[in-house]
C-alpha cells in the first residue's frame, strides 16, 4: 500500500523555538508548482522556477517573491489534518495568522490586492525552515482587521488570516544548519539563483 509507514521517531533535543520570521509571497497564483518542482517526501530540492506560470512574472528567468519581514511573537502557522474514514478522504487545512505593525496607505493597498487575489506563500520559521503554503490551490485571505487600538500600547496595524485546503501538508525547504552563505536558508534549493526578492521600505 502507498500509505504504509516507513519510519519511527525518537524523542529529540529541546532546542526548537516557535514563531515566524518572514513571508515570501508570490505576486499572483501559480498553477503548476507541483508539476514543475522536484519534491520527495514533502521536501522540495528544485523548484524549477523558470517553468512556473505565475501571472505577471517578469520575462527574465527569475521568479519574483515579495518579502514581508515579521516581528517576533505575533504571527503563526497552523496545519489541521482532516481525515474521514467513512468517505476515505484526507486534506490539510493550512492557516497563516499574520500581524503587521503600523498603518500606511501602500500596505493597505497591497493587502486590498491580496484580499482580491490568491497566491502561494513561502513561510520562514524561527528555525529557518521554509514551508510552501497553498501549493496547489493558493491561499485566500479569509479575515483580518486594520485597527488602531484605544490605549497607547494597543496595536496600530493589520491582522490577517490566510487559509488553504490542500491535498498535502506544507512542502518544506530545509536549510543547511549553521550555513553562513548568502543563499541561506534557501541553500538546499538547487535553483535558488532564480529567485528575485523584492523588499519594501
């Protein structure tokens, strides 16, 4: 059977930390990531960015990723496993909860476009693992706020909820721990040079 288990698991060291560090957002939906990429056991080693059909990608061979840096202790990723033995179905609900500090018109406009759109997001956690959410169906914004709190210490910023129901858990890109190269934590991806990172101000 294709679903036979193959590995056990030991109790590991207590050296992990939670939280998210960075979002890398595709500018628009890409429909052929799984077909293009090299993925084994949920790990991506080659994305084949040059064959991605992301709408609006520059005519060069590079794939644009919009970089959103995150403050610590504010954003999270949750994957809910849903399996029904009565129907024989399994899917994975991928949820991304994001808090962005400070309100400005450029960010509000970008988040408006994100609410209209759906796209995939690479998420970098505090352990420098990178996960691809919404690989096949894209992530949708399902809720959020633009808020200025009443008290001086209250949030002035945005909260966002992204969600996707996928046939697979998030695909992972695993960095070489302790690497000091400019490509870290994308260094295990063979075509990492084909990424064009776009930073804000």
